[in-house]
C-alpha cells in the first residue's frame, strides 16, 4: 500500500518526502483554504517539484461540463495531476469524458461500495472512500474499503482504492490489511504513526551504553 499525504501544506509535504515514504499528495478545497494563500495552480505546481507521483486537485463545478473544463485546465499544470470529481452522476460522466482525453481522475466523497463500483465502471483512476466521516456517523467506514477492494478484485476492475478521511494510525493499518492500494494521511496522523516510545527509549539506552563502552576502551 502506498502512502499519500492529505494536505496542501508545502512544509508538511517536504518533511514527509524527506522520510522516503511518500508516493503522492491529495488536496481538496478545505486543505487549499488552510494553505498559504498562493493560487491553486501555484500550490499544485510547487507540490509537483517535491513529489514524483499522483497529485490530486479537486474541481468545484457541479455540472459535468464545468468539471471537464476544470479538469482539462488542471491537467495542463503537470503530467502528475489527477483530477478530483465528486461521487455523483455528473462526476462519473466527467470521469468518462476525461478518460477519453487521457486525463486521470480521483472520484472523491465516496461513501458506499455502489458509488465505488460506478466510479470504476466510468473509468476512474482512483476511488476515494471516506473512512473517518462514516465512522463519525456510527458507520463502519473501513467496511466500504473492504467491500470495494473485494468487488474490484472479483470483477477485474483496475481503479485504485485510496482510503481517505484517515483519522488515526490504526486506520492506516486497517486500510493496508483491507487491501487498499493507497492511504492518504494527514501529516499529524503520519507523525503519530511514525513514532514509538520504545524506539526513542531504545536509541537513548544504546547511546548511553555506547558511551560506557567507549570509556572502557584503552
Ligand atoms: O481529502 C479527502 C479526505 O481525506 C478528507 O478527510 O478528514 O476531511 O474527512 P476529512
């Protein structure tokens, strides 16, 4: 399973890229709002200088023609741009049109395996089931990821399953166990998942013992 960062914050992307584990980035209008006030195009282009992998940029049109027009514009920014459209009939129609033009799509705001199936049938490159937002309303968000992976495998559908709306480190493990191709993770969750107190304690003890070892050398 690949790890993407769910952010438009350049410093977070630089840091995760430094760790050597980052394969892509997803953005959305809320994440853009939290970034530093640069234009949409400038932010996406800057991300593309840091990460050599898919970078999702989200459309805001409600109609298919508008999504397609936005998608064409985003795709000109960089070859790694993937166009996000919502899980709606207009979104799936946009996926189908953009695919004929060689433009990859990420179908977002997916909350059911039916929506995931329809996105794949339309030709989506990525489907993004939102795990945390389903958990928030007392549904099992990860079950949508499991069902989607099973349906895609059973029917030979090539759309990549991206677990989105990841809220804590266990979501990353569960997404990997469910067979998701990608998890997109907020930086604060990535940091929580990266650390373990026994690793820190172990390093501290080894360094102390190494100093004692060196002091005893002749
Ligand atoms: O980027 C889409 C998704 O990951 C958003 O997550 O935390 O706003 O539900 P969240």
